[in-house]
């Protein structure tokens, strides 16, 4: 079959403001196994430009695909764009099959299949094996009911098959790196970059997380093989920056240490960035020198909020003491810390914001990423937020960088004021400015300056957007807007059945 993968242009600030773009790892992960199965696979990355819908449709028409596969890492806010592009392609390419995968369609399959008649099937959960089976069935004209892990429409309406098993051997499916020109992708201020996954999933119970249930259980790749792949990307394609898409790559200290030692043995000059938990950093105090030697320059730490009551509410399973110690240890070993802090919880007051700011200052992170609480229908947190009022009904803005929910004690403008004030204080205090200007490590100094430059561009974008966006004074509740809670369906795949393989595959 002729299969076209399309990465639509995402409306989020993080996609539109930076000059850098990263490869669409999810689509490339599907593309590799499909190429190995003998399909003619192409990729349109419409993030560049960004490409207007008409240009995407024109390029798709020239490829003349039998099937078009969509997916996006910014799944909820990206859905309206995917819907628009998919509908236009169906009109331009008669008979094309539209297949949709990712986090949002995995859980909103009923709505999508009911409202978007042009969608042929939805791949639920991780898609490497499921997409292979689905393409084989479509090519042969087989009954789709033989394929677990999908949803589709039959004569009786939307239909879902049993969940597919999780992929236990992540090395059995290779990433289709040949689908991209590495020279076009960059991060960290123009350095050639890729996105990778060492592991999938997270064993922790944060009830707001939209990723935990999607992956169902934590697994990791072979540490040595993974290190060799990163080294090959550096040597053959000039890749300099490795951005880890893992929710929590450091879960197993044994596996993580094996990876660090294997990468050190490869002797390649790489910059590694990613996310982890503060308690893992504290646990690994004795091997943080290996982190640094392997190339780690920054970790994003999911602090989420510094208020202990809020941490308990969202079941973060961390404390401000651990957060503070993790940041201290990282600074001691020359690794930047970026702290996330989420605002917009219903009962927040000026006093809560002031207390949180003081605690953030005591933690002293190198950088901060401010976010707004954004409930997902398939998470346990959704039930806690179900009766809150929605003030932003444009789903393209449900990207963590826009206020979408009303707070009981504060109008939206005051929440924004605290949001920007917290950023300004954390990034403009003398201690932080001195690090940006005079840090003794040139690499870290470059990283902080690059992030500061991006922040200067994001600030006016966010403020003007707030003034321009329409917000409702008495909007629907979260449940009225999105529908009933789906936390009973949170785990998208089965971890109990043995994995079966169909047809050939080539490991990385």
C-alpha cells in the first residue's frame, strides 16, 4: 500500500514560537515497521512553515495514498487541526482511508467516529504492531473485527475491539529515521536534534496525568542497544541534541545506569535533555556524575505545585523537601533544573500564589515552566474537576498554556497576573540573571540564554492572546463540555495477554 503519514501544524505556543522543530517521533515509530512490511511510506511534516491546509492537501494528492495516518503529540489541542486536514484530504483523494492514532483519539473514539464520518479506523494505545495489522487487513479487504486495539464504524455505529497487548520488547520495532532529513530538525538553539524514547509509561499515580494510562505499564529498551542507536544518529546524521520523550526514564536505577555507562563508552559528544522525578534524582545521588558524563544538561522536574495540600490532591507522591534537594544535587553536578508549576486549581487565592512563589524561590530552580491545570476526560482528576466551569471552549487552546477553567476566588486576569509575575520573579532575580550571563559552563550558559530568548518571544504572545481570546463568564461545566468521565477506561492496553507477532519485523 501507499501510506502517507501527516504531522499537522500544531497551534500551541511551543510549536509556533521557537525557530526549532523536532521530528514527529510517534509517526516515525509507526513508519519504520510499515516500511519493513513492504509498504511505500511517505511523510509530510506540516510543522515547517507552517504549511496551510491547501498545501498539505496538494502534497498529499501528489503522493496518491491508499491510506493517510494522522497522529500528534499535542493530542487534545491538535485534534481540531487534524479533523480539518483529514476532511479536506478525503474530498481531494477519493477512496483514501483515514487512520487516526494518539492519546486523544484513543479515548475519544466514540465522539470521533460518530461525528467524523471520514475516519476509517482509530488505533488505540501504542500503534507499532496494531498499525501493521490494520494496514494488512485494509490491503486484503479483511474484516476489521479480527484486529484488537482499534475502533471503527460498522452498520450499527462506532465499535471498539478488545485492547491490544502492550509491547513488551520495545526493541522489536525500529524508528523510521529514513523518512526525515535530519538537517531540517533542531533544538537547543539550532543544534541538530531528535526525539527518542528509552522507556514508556510511569508507575506513579498522579491522577491528572494523561499519559500514564495510555502506556498502561512501564517498560524500557535494552540499555546498550539504545545507547548504540544514539551514537549512530550522531555519527551518521550529525545529531547533537537528544530530547527524551519519556514520562519517567529513570524508574529502574539498574537499567538507567547501564544506559549511562553504555553511552559513555560510545564516546560521543551529545547533549541530553528530558524529564524525570525529583525523587529519582535524589535516589541517584551517587551516580549523578554518570548523568553528567553521558551528556545530561537539563532535566524538567514535575513539581506541578509547591503546596502540600495540592500535591496530595493530585496524588503527586512527592514533597517540597525532595524537590529542593533534587535541584541542589543537579546544580552540584552541573545539570540544569527546569521546574514546572501548575496554576488554576479551583480554590487558589492570592495567598496561595504568594506562598507558592516563596517556596519556588526557596527551591531555586534554574528555569521555570508555568502551566495551567487542564483536565483530561480519561484521568481520575477529571472527576474532581467535572463541575468546574469552562471559560475557554476553543479546543485548540487546551494546551496547558491557556486558561480553560474558572477559579472560584480569582478572575482570569488576576490568575494571568500571578502567572506572569511568578515567571518574572523566578527568571529576573539577580541570582538567575547572573547564571544566564556568567555561568562558568559555556554549554549551560548557551542553554539558559536560548531559553531566555524564547521566553521574551512567548511573553507578548501570551499576553496579546489573553486580550484577544474570548472567554465565557458562565460557560458549561467540564463534564457538560467533554462528556462523562472515562477513568474506568484509563488503561488503553492489556498487560496480561501474551504478545503475538504477525509477519516480519526488523529491530533497530
